[in-house]
């Protein structure tokens, strides 16, 4: 996007960009979990959560630092990083719920055999 058009961006409502950050980082964290599960063929709750939080935090904070220090036409916003981490927290919540459901299904099938 050209620099002179930055002031003409359209927003559906105030804070829409935070919702976009939340959504993108939710999807990013879900994809990290999905990739870990498919590559390891198993759930490793603590290591999966640690990797997802570290990768997404470093990525989100790196983007905000670049916007703050490098790109003069952008500004780093720590509320964007908060929205990023809120999206990751939502993905973690979903992952834990699905993880517990999978444990319950596994236990149920073992008991029925």
C-alpha cells in the first residue's frame, strides 16, 4: 500500500484491526498445534503450549518492534500484541478442550473393549 493512501484505510468499526489481529493469531496458533500433532502423531500438552506461545509471542512482538523502529509510516501498538496473545489464548483454550475430549474418547474406547 502506498504511503500516501495510509490515511484512507476503511475500518468497519473502531478496534476492527484488533479483531483482525486476534483472528490471525488464533489461526496461526491452531495451525501450530495441528502441525505438531500431525508431525508427532501424539499430543504433548505442555511442550505444544510452550512452543505455540513462544513462537507467536516472538512473531507478534517482532512485528510490533519492526513497525515501531523500522517502518516510519507504521506505528507499533502494544494493544495489537495484546490482541495477538488473546487470539493465542483462545486457541489454547480450544486445544485444551479438544485434548481433554480426545483423552475422554480414548479412555471410553479402552473401557468398552
